[in-house]
C-alpha cells in the first residue's frame, strides 16, 4: 500500500520535523504554546492581506490552502484551547493523564474498571487540545486524539468514509465536489487512510429539516481499492471525533466558516440525496425557552392552547405516575431519589438509575450522567425510543406528546398559529395534518364526493402513502388492510418516483415473486430476481444427488452463508462442490450483476443482509419479516455448539456448555470471558458451521449466556453490539433455549418502508433494529369497519365464543380440535348455501379433518394459516370458513416481551382468571399486543382472503379471535354434536323406508340397545324429520325429511341477505339464502344466540368439559 499522507503540524500546517509517535505539533508551535508569545499572533498572520481581512492563508508551498474564497471561522489555536479533548485508543476516548486505580475519586466505578476510559464530562477528564496532543506524542499506547463534540459546539464534522483510494491516494470526485462547494477548512486523514475528516465552523448546525446524522452515499461502487462505497456522514451535535493529528496537504490551518451560500449548497446536497424532511407548521420545542416563573393558561388533557409554552410546561411537570408505564422495582434510595436497575443497559450495582421522589426526572448515574424526563421514559417503554437517554426530535416529540395525552397525561393540545410572534424552527412532519400540507391533500380529512369508501379509494390512498414515503425518503411502517393493494402499489410507486427499489417478501418464488415480476413488466420497469441458494445452486437443490445436498444443507442450517459454503467446501471435502466442477456455481454467477441496471430487485427478507442490494436504494418489506431474522438454538444443538466453540477457543475460561451454565455467575471467570469478547468482538463465526456439532452463532450464544440480564420470569436478555441496531440474545433457562434476533444492516438504504395489513409496530422495530420506524395507518379507526363491510362486501358470521387454539403440539392437537363440531358447522354452511365452503384452518387441524373425511365431504378447497398470507387463491371465492386460531402459546408472548425488555407473566383462565366462555389469557399491556399479533391479526388476515376482488363473500369465523372493531353480519352456533348412537340411528334410518324400533336396532350399522334407539327416534320426531304411527302394540317409524338432518350435530346460523353481496359472481351464494335482516353488530356488542330453554341437550362449549372429552387446556 502506498502511503499518501504528509505529516504536518496540526496547528500551523507546516512540516513537522521532529514529531514523535502520534503527536503532530512542530517544535515552533510547541515553543509558542509553552512560551505563550506566538499564539496570539498566529491568527493575525493567517488573515493578513492587502484588501480582505479574511482571505485564505497560503500553505507551506505558497499555494492557496483552500479553494473558492473560504472564511476563517475558528483558528486552530482557539479550537485547541477548548477543553473538549482527550487521547484515543482506536476510536475510544482515553485519558492517559489519569491514574488507572479507581480510588476514592470514583465511588461509582467497580474495582475492576479503569477510569482512564471514562469520557463523559462529569468525570473531569477533558483537557485542551495542546495537552491531548502532547500526551499522544509521549504515549506509545494511544492512536491519536479525539475531540468530544457537544450539542452547543459551533462545529460541523464531515466524515468522508472510503473517499480516498488506499493505493493511489486519489479522492473520489464527488467528495472533492462536496468540499469545493463548502468553505475551505482544516481537513485531516482518517486513521485508516481511506477517509477524510473535514471540520467546519458553523453556528447554525445542519439545515432545517435535515436528518439528525445524515449519510450521503456518493457512489454505488467502491472507490479504487476500497471494499465499500464512499459516503459522507455529517455530525452537528454529540460526536466523538477521532482525529490522527495530521493534516491533508492543501488545506488551511483553521476551521472554515460556512456562510449562507455554503449552507445553501449543503442543503442542495442533502435534498439531492433525500436527506431532508419536509417542513411543517408545527413548532420546534427546542427553540422555545420557558421562564421559571411561567404560569400556563391550560394544564389539562381536555384543554386546548395556542401557546406552546403551556405544552412544554406540562411536559416538564409530567411524572411517571401520570402515565401507564412501569419502572423497575426500587433497589434503595435516599431523601431525593429512588434507585433502580436500568433495563436499557447493564449495571453492576443495579442502582445506577435514579428517579426523583416527585417522579419527574431520571438521572443515569453510571451511564454518563444523562438526565431525562417522564416523557422520554414513556417513549422508551412505548416507542419510538429504545434508550431513554436518546433525544426525541421533530415529529417524534409531537407524536409522543399526543400518545401521552391519549394515555391520560395532563398535557393540553396545541392549536398552533404559524403567524405567532415566537419564531420557530421547522421540524420533520409525521402527523396526518402536516402530511396534508406537504402533499396538498389529506385523505384523512378531505371531503369525499361520495360518502361511501370504495376499494378504489383505499387503493389510491395506499399508493399515495407509499409514494409519499419514497419521495420524502421516510422510514415508515404503512398499515393497509389486506386487499388494499399494498404490493401492487409498491411497484406503481417505483414507476412514479423512479427511485430504484429492493422489494423483500416472505412468500415463495412461485406466487409472490411472479406477481412482482408481472407488475414490473406492466409498468415497464427493469427487474431482477435475486438468486436463492436452495433454488439456484445445483448442489443445494439436489441436482447432484441427495448426499451432496444433505452435506451443504447441514452447513447451511448450522449458519454458514452460501459464500462460505462455496469458499470452504473444498478444504473440508478435499474437492470442490459438484456445482463448481465446470467453473463458477450458477448461484454465485447470478450475484454478479449491477444493481443500478435495475429499477426493481425482488428477493426474500434474508437478501437484505447483503448491502449490495440495499445501498442507495429504497427498501420495501412486504409483511412482517420477524422470523427471517431470528435463529433458535436449543437442547443438544445448543450444548454441542457452545461446547465445540469453547473447545476451539481455550482462552475462554469455561470448558463446555455445562461448565458455562453452572459457573457463569462466577465473577472472575465471567469477567475474563467478557474481556475476551471485548478484544475479539461478538460476531458470528461461519467456520464453526463446518465443525462437527458447531454452529456459526455459537460465539453469540456464549456471549448471551455471559452478558444477559435476568428479567424475572425465567427469561434473560442481552444486547449484542450496537444497542440500537445490533443483535439481541435471549435465554430461556427452563427450556435451555437461546434466541438471537439479528437485524439486517440496511443503514445505507435511501429509506425503508414496511407494508403490513395488521402490524405490531414494536415487533417491527425489534426485527429491523430500527429505533425510528413511524407507524402510519392508511385508514383511520372508523374507516376500517366501513371498508370491510361496504367496500369489500364481506359478510362475517361469528359462530363461537371460544378461542379454539388449533396450534397445539402433535400430542395435544386431537384434544384441542373439535372435529365433530367443526364438521357440523361445515355441513350446515353447505346446507344453508347449497355449496361447499373453502376452508382456512391450522395445518394440524387440516390433517385431522382429512383423516376423518371431513375435507372430502364438506369442503371445496383448503389452505392453512402458514401458507395463506399474501395468497390470492380465494380472492374470487364467495363462501368461506375460518376455523380455529393460530396460537403459539405463552412462551411466544414471553419471548417477544423479552426482546422488548418486558418481563411478561400470563394470567390463565381457570387459575388467575374466571374459567368461562370468552375469557382469554391476560398477558398485560405489552403482552396482549403480542397476543393479538399471533391470534387476532392472523385470524383477520385469513378472513380477508375471501372476496378480495371487492365483489363480496360470506365468511363464517369459528373462533372468537377477530379484532373487536370488525363488523359482523350475523351469528351462529353449533348447539350440539351428535353422539355415536345418534349417528348410527340416522345412518340406519336413511337406509330403510319404514321400520319398527326392533328392526332399526337390529340394523348392522347400529351398535346401541333398543331403548337408546327409541330415545333417539323420539328426538328426531321432535325435529320433524321422522313420522310415526301406531301399529298393534308398537310404533312404525318413517323417513319424513332425514335429508335435512346434519350428519354431525345441531347448528343454528343467521341468514344472510342476498342483496348485500356485490357483483354477478355472488349469485351462487345469493340464490340459496332465504331471509333478510336489517341489523349490524359490532365486535364489542354481539352475543351468540343461546339454545332454547326447553332443549333436551346441553350446548357444546370449549370452556367446559364434555362427556366425550377432557376440558380445554389453559390458555384458550
């Protein structure tokens, strides 16, 4: 590698002739600083000229040190005089002038902590730049110096990353163009030699509306010999600025001031790269000061005000008791504070988070002295923050204020008048009102010519929401119900905005991929389907035999990437993979494409791990991708993987999995092991996948076991890497199971848009590792019911008050699924409508129905929950049934609660809650949202698979897990399922024209006694399907409508009005419905019809034991 850095004095830019180690001050400057004689004259010399007091100085070659007439904003003397400097090791601040011994000066530090690494201001370790540079020169340990930027600094830091070719020293032309349009300023090389650090003097910070830390991607390809594309990161607030102490030739020895022209150029750069949000008429709270003696005119949540200071005062006075949020149990305290264990980071003492006794203010004692309020804690517990020490900015602040008010906080609502005398800074918009001002039309408030919401209206709104997000470069989760055209609108948006986009979906290549390709062709978009290992690699897909396929599958399932498999297979097998015998594997060759050649890249969620397909592109994620980014290790697989890794890494002081589990709370051994990870990092190790019993995630699993914190409900949680976007590790002690959530790195995407019909936003944020992912529903609450009822014409009939959890294990499923009851319902639907319904249920229930002949006799077609999401197979079907709900059990809810740093303890019906129909397991506020995700959202998605074309459908839902807001058109109930004896009597009676009791009892199909036969015959007479007459001393019975008898039981269904179904295609359903009704019921008011008082049987119920089966399992 050719060195291209000229070592110059940091202060004057001159040659540094006697520089030692990492300090870069020439002897003259050192003397000037020590003697104090020259420092005051330096700036005067730099700005001396004949006509302009601020012309650019010349460097040592006599040429202009900068281009384009820059302004001196801050001399290096003045910058170095600021006491905001430390040395650094790597990129971490380090104070070599501090003793490594803790002593009494650091009462909050553990005995094994080194205070030299503490860089927060309250430790008092900051020095001026002169001290830091001299210390760097005297120490062989440190790598340079660091300037600790603060929010009030008049400094703008431009970090050009990968902008310098390490072999030639050439700068990327876009980076040079960027610098040319800014003021000439001090610029130094990065420690890697492949980047530049340009430091500007800028009192105003970033332009209004800019992202807080914008990243401008300069090119889609690496520059020169770099591995990654060049980019510019801009910082104007808190930042550890790692500097080498060197200066690039040709740059001046001062910080150039950005004037209005430069800032306008910066705005253009940000706007061109979609890093500017739109402005809003909402005020910026950070620009308004509130006097201590200010008395607000409005203080309650039901009051409005035109004075922002009323809102700010209410927020400042907010206490944790004003909000429905939890705080960790106090572990002590004093007169002023209670002490708590911070759930967002580790704490040795478990007491480092202090809460004022009045409940208004948190102080993070150990974590850098951060202070935050009740609103920040609310934003951390409820979103969007994942760390309460982070700042709420712009629209997030206003949205959190609105959410707090809706949750009961005493905060008045602001009716802002933009013409107010107070001047405010524009902030990013996210509310519907501000989006209306930007787009010129607000679909949530605009008057519609036709009061009826149509499906076309919903399609247009969805398309507008996606297009708006892409145009504004907004990271957003768009909620659009099934059938609202999310996927199609995504492609339409790409055509309208011309923004290159990568679409990730979970459905297979046969259906969803093909649909995206067809839509791209329809809009004349160039598209490319990303290769899939198990599809495009001939070895993996079995073309070269099962043995080879099984071998690579074993490595793949152990966490090896396809690239690692093709690279290391030969060293493991002694020969290349069969797919490599004739050259490069087809799978690998399909990755050799240029993303910029395609408008649309189509792939799976897992493809987003590859930055090649996300950098500089909009990323659109179709439906929730959670499981794609989660890996589970349990049982023998976990123990073998951990033991294998520990055997290979014998410097970690644990022998195997058992030793680690039994002794991980030994502070000395645990501390030594954690130091190993601090030195080597916590990363997946693909080579472990090629070791017998190994797994690539073994290092992450070991770290999780060492660093996790107990949540108190049997689960443990560990942050891994970047707390805001890195991995999360969970450990379930009872099950010996580790879960790792590994979000893809999509930091260099233009923006990220999630599409979901029934989203749970906090689960999306965890899966994508994104703290800020705004949730925007396309339809407002009251419009959703209108859309289902009027726009789609769906007529939904609820037929049970029971949950009917049909996702039990194989050993329990037979007791969970009420086959006879469900068959009775399906037969009644057939009888009522004159056609077989299509069915959606769970895969296990589907198998039971098939084994009992129910599908063949009573169902047209069937699909199960696992393969129905996004499917259009039932889009034009007019009659459907959804039977049973998907429920993954309490551990699923606890697991996701653990990801969200919540300890969830369920309360079960029959134990903690009453055991009666309709009572569900209560998981608490957060847990119930997760429960709804796995039950209600799945049920609604299944229900809306029918009649997706807008021409209507009747759907019978045999589970009580529909969301409460869903409108219903009728009710039904399975009143009784026939006993085996009744079925035998009906079967035999249909085989005879007329008979005596004895004759029927003697029929080969009948296995019960004559007395029981007589009882069943009388019941059939009561139902008016048999007639009888007396002959001699007995009765003769005769068929009088047995064809009307349901083979499986007694069912009562409300009739559905034929006129309520739209379109000619509904005729088949409409012609066999006979009654009318003029009522609608909402989910929170409907009641199922009870059997009549004189009924001779007991209603079947999932919440009570029956004569033929055990009571339902808890959790139903």
